């Protein structure tokens, strides 16, 4: 075999999977039925062992093209030099395009230069020396050479075959061919100086789209040859071209000094985008942008102050930022609030408090002031945030409570003002005062009826019989029509089939109206959101307050409190006994979503009553309740429950929850039980079970599934065993 320029020796992957697994799957590839051969070839590719390469090479000659495809894909994953010769032969002589794709990809990764001349010919057209599936072309109408051509161009770029550049450029001149300019430009950028020079020529193209693609490809190349061409891309007359080059260069190197050039661009959008994308902006370049005519640029410059280099905080800068908090543009004002808080928190406090409290200002301004106060984070800033917890503007009050939650969590001491404010909000501090009791008004004197009114009261409208159908309506309006068309006087007799169709028609769901937007009541909204954010604070007084909120008259508040308690419980905190008692009180009559959260809370409680309650809940009709109850039991009593009894449940989520719980339990023969479960329900859970066993006991799990694979009487289970072995031994997922 010709020496390869790179990647010699064992494959790129050399899986530590047991040799017995690789050998067993290789035997299936050699002698199994076509379905099993395909599955085994795929599994060997995912396992990634070079020990499988010899058998996969043989499979490239399989009579079934699906097997050849899966074997080629597997070899493309393993990337072993030993497969190069046969893959090259398949590229030429195998009519299956999928096999050709995998062969091209693998040979390119191996940097096998022998394939380069062939790839260049594939770029030019359907080479006559290569076998093609003509039948596929006539049956589908799609020429698979187009896909092969794209794959060949990418492979030549991967190998850096610069002599292919002229042929690739020639492809672009064919106006009747599909548009592959994007692929070509990206490929040229990786083909050394000849490719870069070719891209440079496209910067003079009259079409903006072509120049934009070329500029983006050049800027993303990241090679020294590009430096001389970047000025042309960044000075293109079309803003779209300059923007494309900017974003491409910033993606690979946000600190590139070329980007500073674009801070002076005549297009405001480019100046703003450059300011946002630059990793660091020198103060001397950034400060002038604070006076830019574009509000977008000024806002971007304010947000970039945090990453500016060489910036010194001066009274002049502080005054300027304070003035900009009152800018006519809301986005500038809001950004200035945040910048001022970051540079001079003491000077910003009073200003930001005033802006936040002004309900007439745009939300962007108030939001910036709110974020600035969150950054300051002292007691006075917390007080300013607390003051708007019941603000009329919903985004303001929600953002304020979210900020208070963050401050409460970050504070070194507990209790603290931010946390106490949220508890107070949950407890109804902002509920309206009860309305005063109004005495009953005296009854109005009876109205005397006149003769005319009595007569009017006695007149009754005749009751109209309901119209049951269109025919009824027609016959009612034309009484003589029924005899004329031969219909019986009593109507049409319906057959049993007609009656059944009518019953089905009545069950058809008709058009639904869009529901009206639900009116938000301020004090209820405050309590609900306070409950939500308190789930991030795991303190006893928080859990007790949330437990009390479970009895709220507002179902949404109760649900939010239950969800918050569930998050605290899932975080690992033990729930206080008095709160656990409250959970039992509200569990039975709770709505489904609230009940599910309460079950999760029980996982943080202890005691026999919890186990007893959860054991009853696993018998519930609702599958979600059964699932959550099993998960909770796995945490509170893994050694006391036989979870294998739930592996036969009719619901998949319940079954996999039980399988997971089995791995936590003290059950014996866990691997055997789960391997047997993997075969049940037509192997529905085979991959999930294998993932569980991979961390539980991979070696014994391998042995269990290998035993199935060696038993000819269990061939119906071989697909399950093959895919389970693949999942157990995937190269990238080794424990």
C-alpha cells in the first residue's frame, strides 16, 4: 500500500471495548441476515475499535448495498489506514452513492493523495471510469453526481490540493449548474495561496452577493495570505459585504486589529456591530463613539465600556454618563444607567433610583436603571428595587423581583432585606385592603302595572320548533314539497349506519375561538412571581413561607409555591417536618401540575408516612403521577421497594422511571433483570437501559447481551442486543 502522508498506524479511534464484543459483532457482520449485518456494522462504527476494521473491509464487498453503506460509514468513523485500498476501489466501482460519500470522506481524513486525481475528475463531471447507479437517476430524477461533486470539492480542500483550484473555478462558470458558490468559496479559503488569490478575484465581481460570499470566506480563512486582501473587503462600497467580512473575522478572532478599522466605517450599523463584536476596545477608540450621531452606536459603546482597555474613570466621564442616562433614545439611556453603575456606583445610586421610580419613562430606561441598581447591590439599591415590586408595569415588577432574588442569594448573610421583601410579597404585603362593607340599600317601591303593561306581560311568543337540518328548514318553508318528492310525512327514516354516522359527526370538534387574554391582577401577579423566584433560595423560613402559600385561594400562587418547593427539594435540601405536614394536607385535592410538584417535594421529606403515601400514589391512574411517585420512592426508600414490579407498566415513562430506580435499589441480579426488561416491549427501551447499565455495571451488561447474541434461538432479540452493545461501548461515551 502507498505510504500515507498522515494518520498512520492504528485508527483515529482505538476503543477500549472488550474484544469479545467486537468479535461477536464482527461475526454478525460476516454471517448474519441483512438487517443484523447493517445494525452490527453501525454498532462497530460507533464503538470505534480498529479490531473491527478487517471485517468491515470485507463488508464493503457485501451483496447488499445497505450493508456496504453502513460498513463504509463505520470505517469513516474509525478512520483506519488499512481501509484505504478497498475504499478507493469502492469509490470507483461501487454504484451506491452513499458508499462513495463515505469513501471520499475517509480517504480525505487519511490524506491519501492517491485519491486526489480522481476527485479532480469528479469535480469536472461524471467520469466514465467510475461506476454510477443509472437506474437510480432514472427512477428519482436526481443526479447523485452533484452531491459527489460537492463532496469531492470539500475533500480536496481538506487535503489542501491547491492544483485543483482552476478546475473548481471552472465549475463556477457553468450557469446551468446548481448554485454551489457557498461551498466553493469556503473550500477555496482552505486551499492555500492559490485558493486565496482566486477568492480575491471575486472581490471585484459586479454582483454584491458574490462579493459578500467571497469576503466572508476570506475573512474566515485565518491565514497569513489573507492579510493583503482584507482591506479590499473592508472598503467594499456595499455595507453588506463589509458586514459579512466583519462578522466572519470576529468569529475566528474578535481581537483582530483589522476590526478597529471598522469603528470608523461610514455605515452606523457596521460601527455598532464592530463595537459589539470586538473582544476589547481601546478607550481612545471607544470614547469618541459616545458622541456618535447614531443611537445604536452610542448604546453599543456604552455596553462596551466594561471591556475597554486603558479606560480611566474621571469626573468628566462620570458627568457624561449621568447626562446620557437622560438621552432621548431609550436604548442609550438604559445602557448609560448600567455603565454608570459599573464605573461609579455611589454617584449612580440616586440618579438610577429616580429613573426607576418614574412610571412615565420607557421600559428600556427603567430596565437599565433596574439592572444598574442590581449591579450596585447595596442596601439602598435593594430598597429602590423593593419600592417597585408592585409597579403597575408588569415587566418592571417581574424584573425587580428577579433582581432581588439574585441579591438575596448572593448576600453573605441571611436573612437580608432582599429575601425578606420577597417573603413579604409572597405573604400578601401587596394585597389590596379589604373593601368596606356597604349597607344594603332600601328596596325600591313596587311598580304599579297599567292595563297596557299587564296585556304586554300576558303576550307570549309562540315556541318555535328547532330546525334539525338543512332539509328540515327547506321543508318547513315549503310544506308541499315533501309529498312532491316522495318523502314520508313523518320524515326520513335513518338506518343504523346513518345513526352511527350522525353520532360521529356530533363528536367532531368544531372551530374554536381564540381565548381572550387573561386579565392580570397586580397583587396576585406579585405573589405568584415571588413564589417562583423564592425557589432559588433554600432557607427554612423560605420553605415555610412557600408551604403556607400552598393554601392560597389563588391556584396559580399555590402551583408556583409547589414548583418552588420542588426545586428546593431537587437541589438536595431537606424539607422541614412542618412543611412536609402541609404537603400531605394539600396533596389529595391538588390540580395535576401542582400535585406533581408536591410529589417531588416529598422526595425531600423523610418518614414512614412519606413512603406509605408514595406507595399509594404509584397505583394512581394518571401516568405522570405514577412516574413521579416512583422517582420519589427511589430517593426516599430505594432499599425498601421492589421497583421491578413496575417494569411491566403500560406507560413507557413509568417503566423507564422504574428501571432507573432499580439501579438505585438494593435489588439483586439487577443486570439480569434490566437486560430482560430491555428485550420486552419489542426492545422499546433498549438504548435507555443500556445507558443505565453503562454506568451501573458495563462488564456484566456486556456479558448479558453477548449471551443473547450467541443464542440462535433468540434471533428475534438480536437487534436489541446489538444496539444495546453499541450503546454500552460507544467510544465517546466510555466511563
